[in-house]
């Protein structure tokens, strides 16, 4: 949050899928325990008061050997560009090695296929939900904790890419780990947070695509670059768009949903038991998929079309045999290589209290407060909805008079009382005489 830029407009509080933002004293602030880092507030803020905390370019200078892990969505930011030239531009930029996350996505695809196959043998339950989007995973943890068992415990491609580099290449470099800087080039803030919270240090920084775009575009335009050989095929590149993951995993009864509000709606359906006929759900927080991330540059619709063309051009019908072989080798070497290093926890903060008796008492208070509020969800109080204001009041973080309608009623009653009090005169100021004159019209006329 950049408080100097924030105007307290309340636009952000209405777009947040977990009601993680409040406005108090004319400034917005984020409730960290509720935030899923989806980037919707960055996208919606016209004053640019929200930004992702990421690595700056100066950090690259601290390392002797620099490795880039570009997300496949990077390939969609430059119109009509060969991914091989974009990789070459990364070398020209100053990286010593480029490890494609798109290639790791193909390994991840193999892992997900095997997981769904095994789940099918054990008779479910279904649907299983991809955990490749960290914003969606955190949304499940916070708002839909009952669906945690439905999440596929397979690491997202950017995690796999980092783990694979450290396993395959780092020993060959003969350079101390602390002198090797591994940097993920990311389209969204959720992946930055996910990498920072990972159980073991895999990367040394995350660089937003929009931070690198200007310089990379200049290199592509001004310099003659020979394309670098890709390791990825169209299957991995296709992961950057909504539906691309499903296309690679190739589960017949699958569903793809993008946009965090749409994802929340689908998760509600799953929680109600309405989608049991679906086996696999690809859920992406950003519109059109990772190509629509809050830290990208290109229009998401244009970028999605670009990825679709690239995926078709480089073969998106089947995973290359070399990838299947490598997956089998890695799995044999370490059966947990592709799975999460820790259990996905229930981080629900939407409960009123962890003590059930206190929670029930607070719920009754909340419902009573709701009957007094106007139920129009105007956001003028600084909370996104009337219900969230009631919750804030119950938790001691707001007051009933924060609602402008309640405040107006109080002021009207106060004004009426003041008017009555203003008409009263104490005896020392003639109040008794005025009262006698009102009760005796004859005396009053004599006085006149």
C-alpha cells in the first residue's frame, strides 16, 4: 500500500474476493491474514496505490551466476516473437542461464495425470482441483477449507522448475549455491508470495514481467538475435492460457475456470455437491489465465490468442517422449519430487472465533446488528458489505455509527432533542412568567 497515492475511494474493497481490504481514516489497508495475493486490488486501483513487493533489478548484481526461470506467459507479451528469441533476449539482458518454466509444466502435467489416474482407481472423491494457481489454493484455505482434500498435491510448474535446476544443473556448475541467483519471472504477485513461503529456499527473487518488459522489448527490437533452442513443447507453453492445463492433462470430464470471482462461484458449487460428475478442475485467478496476471503488460485476450498459436505451432497434442522418460526417472529417484513439501493447512479466517461457544454468541450479535443496517452494501463505512461491517463491529474493529445511515439517524434524533432543549428557559430567565402568561390569556393581553 502506498498511502500517499491512496484516495480512500473504496473501489478496491468491493473487488476483493476475501474481503481483505478496509478503508479507515481515508486510507485503505490490507488484512494480511485474509489476503490471497490475487492482484485484483492492483488491477482495479486507478491511483496505483497497490503494488506487488518483488525483487528489484539491482539484486541481480549480487550474484556471480544468474539464472532466469521465465513463466510461459512471458512468451505472449511480445507480438509475433519466437520464444527462442525471447530466451536469447534474456541472455542478452544479463542472465547466464535460462530454465523454462514451460518445460517444467510438462513434467507437472505428467504428475497430475498420474494423480488423477490413481484417484480414479480409489473411487474419488471428485472433482479434484488444480493447485497450480497459488491464489486459488489460498482462496480454498481461507474461504473453502472443506475443499482442501480436493486440491491436487502436485507442485506448480515454477516450483518444479526451481527444484529441477537445483538438482540437475547446480552440481555441474561447480559454483557455491550462495553465488548462484535463481530468479523467477512472474506474471502475478501470488507466485511471489508462494515462493517466499515455500518450506526451503528455492529461488533468490521474483521479477515481475512488467519490470523486465521495457528492456527486453528494446533488445528484441534493436538487436539481431539468433533464437535459442527451446526445451519446451506446445504443451508446456499452453499452460499460460486458461484451458491450457486441461488440454495437457487431457482428462475427459474436466472444467476450466478463470477470474477469481468465477473461481469462487465454482468452489461454492463444489462445496454444495453439484459438480461431482467432474473429475478435474483447472482454476486460475487471473482473467484468461496467467497471461492476464496483474504484473503482465499485454492485453489478456491478445496474449491468450498468442499462446494458443504458439502452443499449436510447437505441438500441443502430446507430451514428448523425452519428458515422459525424465518424469519416470525423477519419480523413481524421489517419489515425492513433484508433491508439496508440507500439508495444505486450513487457514480460514472467516470464522468468528475458534471457541465454538464464543463463535455462536458473536454470530447472534452479528445477526442482531445486521437487522439495524440498511443492507445496501454501499461501502461508505469502509467495509465491503453490511455483513462485513457487522463482523468488524462484533470483533471490536468498527462501530455501529460507522454506517452513515445509522449515523444520520443518531444525528436527527440529537437535533430533535437539541431543538426541544433550545425552547426551554430556566426560571431565572423568565421561564415561570412565560408559563403563567400561557396559562392566563387575560394576563398575557395586559402585559402586551
